[in-house]
């Protein structure tokens, strides 16, 4: 399944991630400014491996115009239990509709897998984004030191 939008920078296509994308996706996660400061420890050793890509539904948003082939963002949908495990957009490209495009694609994938809802455990600064794409708060996931030293909002995206 491919989806396209035409942001100011050109067209974007969403495709299934392949094992060869693992290093790029790992760099995107580890380099995210959203995880600077107090949040750095959560992603400093994080790895999106080829095994993870093969096990879950991982999709990448790729530029096709001036940024042809460049990975602009990605998400991972875990089917059992249904959860949006990862969603990252490259630094400097937030606010251009890439995250929304990825969420819409994820909803279509979830629908195709006959899911009726998808759990999201949000990075605290990203909660507003998830609410803006229709996620509804369902609770709080308590801190789990040393991996995660802060409580995180738990939300749910209902799949129509």
C-alpha cells in the first residue's frame, strides 16, 4: 500500500521498511531532538534491527522529489497486542504533515489487519500530536527505571 501527499518539499511515498533501512531508522531514533536532555537515556542505545523490521509492520516515508530516497520518518505497528510502537519524523521536518500521513497509513494498515483500536504509549512531549490525530487518553504508564525514568501518557486510536 502506497500513500502520497505533496508537501512543499515534493512528493512523499510510504513503503514497507526493509532490513537495509535498519541503520537509517536507528540513526533517526537516536538523533531525535525530542529525546534530548532528560529523555536522552531512553534512546541512546536504542536499535531498530533487521529482525524487528521483519517481525513487525514497519513503514517508512520516503521523499521522491528533491529528497529522492531520503527517509523522512517511519512508524511501527505491532499487531499483538495492537500498538503503535514507534513513530518518528526527521528533525526539522515536523509540522509538515509527515507524521499525520504516517498515522493515516497506520490506521489503514490496522483496518486491513481487522484491528478496532491501537494503543499508543506516548513520549510526553508528543501527546499533543497524538491527540490532534484523534487519539484519546486512556491512562498513564508508570516510569520503569532505568529504561524509562518518567511516566508516559497512554492513549488509544480507535480504528473506524
